[in-house]
């Protein structure tokens, strides 16, 4: 067991070097393969980049006392067009080309990853805790929906006719404004 732990930093360093090589080689293949369609080389480079950066940030978050999934989600944000595309746009476009076939491949894997994350979350759910707090959670959830909905309907019914798009359809305006009151309430908490 100690030998595995002693070699773990070297293994991580080797994986990081392999990822950097893959990231360096991917743009050359991506330019040529973008003309043909989807590229498996670029797809593997995408997966490697996402896995390595996600793992590194996940480990960093664990060391800070945060869940690893937080670092993995941050890794996805960092590798996206908002930061990676801003700092190194050519490399970001080479690694994540604007190709429908390439996007479909990474989207399929991302959907599968979301499915696995939900499965893992469900498996880690403490059913005893759910039974203990179930009534309070259901009540809070229902009230979080019913109170804003009722407020929206009441607001729609009390609006002056001059503010209604069609005064003969007051009920439709009231029902339309109800979900908007809920979204306004949730935005005010941010």
C-alpha cells in the first residue's frame, strides 16, 4: 500500500505530461480533421483534458475541505469558452472545435456523466434522514411553490384594467404572472 502511495505523485505527473502532450498535438489534428467531420483524436484529447483538470481541481477542493465535485464543476467552467477561450482562444477552438459532430460526441459523454453523478447522489442519499425530515422538506417545497403562485394570481386579479393587455382575459394574465412572481422571488435571494 505504501508503494502505491509513494508512486501516486509520479503517476499524476505522468498523466499531466501526457495530457499536455495531447493538448499540444490536438490542434494540429483538429485543423485537418475539422474539414472531415468528427475526430476521435480530438475527442480523446477533450476527455483527457476534462478528466485531468477535473481531477486536479477536485483534489484541490478536497484539500480545502470542500467536495471534489465542486472542483470538477469548476474545471468544466475553466475549460469552457468563458475563461479558456478568453485566454487562449486558438487552443480552445482547436480542443473544442465548433463542429456539430464533435459537439455531439462530447455532449453524449457529458450526458452520461450527469447520469452517473445523479446515480451516485441517489446511492449516497441517507434514507433515514429523508424519513426524519421528509414532512418538513415537502411542506417547505410546496409552500415555496404555492405562495408565489397565489401571489401572482392575486396580483393579476388586482391589476387595473389599464395595465392589462386584454381586460376581458384577466384570468389568463393572472395565470401568466404567477410563475413570474416565483422567478422574481428567487432572483431577489441571489
